[in-house]
C-alpha cells in the first residue's frame, strides 16, 4: 500500500508541475477529461434512449456496463479529471509533497477545464443532429429529475459516486497490468451508474445537452447549478475523505506500528 501512496504522491507533484509550467497545457488536459467523460455519457444515454421506450428492465444495468469507456479514456489515454484530483491532491498534500494552495488551484483549474470540455462535446453532439427522438426524450427526462432533486440526496449520491471513482483511480495506480486496471475501472463505474449515484463532470455534459436542445420548463441553467453544487461538494468529500484521507491515515498508522515493533537497538540507532 505504501508503494501506491508514493505513486499517488508523484501524480500530485506532476500535476502541480504541469500547471506551474503551463496553465494552458494543464487546461487542455482538463478539457480532454471533460470530453472523454462526456463521450461516455453520450454513449449510455443513446443506449438508454433505445431501451427506455420499451421499458427494458435491464436498462440501467446495460448503461452501467457501458460507461467504463469514460474513465478508461481518462486514465489510459491521459487527461486530468477533477474528481480523481480530489483523492490525489489530498494524499500528496497530507504527505507534504504539495501545498493546500496547490490543491485548491488544481481543483479549480481542472473543474473549469472539465466543464469547458463537457460544454464543447455537448455542443458538438447536438450539432450532429443525433440528440433527437428517444435519445432527446430520455436525456430531458433524466436532466429534469437531476435538476430538481433535493440538495441532501444529491450530496450523498455525490459522496458515494466519487468514492467509487477514486477507488478506480487508486486501483489503476496500484495494479501493474493494463487488463487488471480496465477490469477495476469497469466494476467501479458499473456500480456507480447502475446504482444511480451522481458525478459532477458527467452531469456537466448531460445537463448541458438537455439545455441545448428543446426541453421542458423544468430544465434550466439554474437547475444545472442546483445539481452541480451539491454533487460537486459530495464528490469532494467522497474522494478526499473516504479514499484519500482514509488511505493516507492507514499508511501513516502502518508506519508507526512498524517503528514501534522494531528492536530497541534499531530504534535507538534510527
């Protein structure tokens, strides 16, 4: 586990280094992540648009099984995702490899970059002419529900969602074989989509598409903000506390135990 912590630390340092060298390059990396997640959302809601009219019982299962492409592209192709940064930057900062100011900057720039990429891919999808018929109806109905859900429900769904997403990121750093990484990404994203949890960056694309196409009165920019605020806060808690802080704390405890169990002579020498 200590090796994984060191890999996470290095990832945090590399993110800060790229940001300090060129905010433009870091922003592009963040935009790509927003686009990659958006492509996954377009895929699963196209599938949902085909299955919803026939009331297929397995619709959410099929959607969940298809969303792995989003995080697979982020991690395997390379880009910078806000929700993964919630875990990475907390670990690197708690271990004093980066600062809290670095963390806040990375979170801000990656969030804005993810949003820009999400808006871009949403607009391109609408311009393709494919956001119509059953797909448009399914996107609008889902967006209306998300925009009008209670704050606390969205917050809690955000916590559970990013706990799973950051576990996928953690496992991808822990595992060496690419096949094993893809398997864990699949399972973690399958769990969050099928369970109905909320991911801020995924919602950026979904809700934007709904706003860009003809939509009901319940779909508004204000509704987008009403969804993203609690979901983003929940994502931050899930990734930072339930994964980042938890694994950092377990590792620090392990180090203390190892020191305490050393023979007296070795402890004195150290």
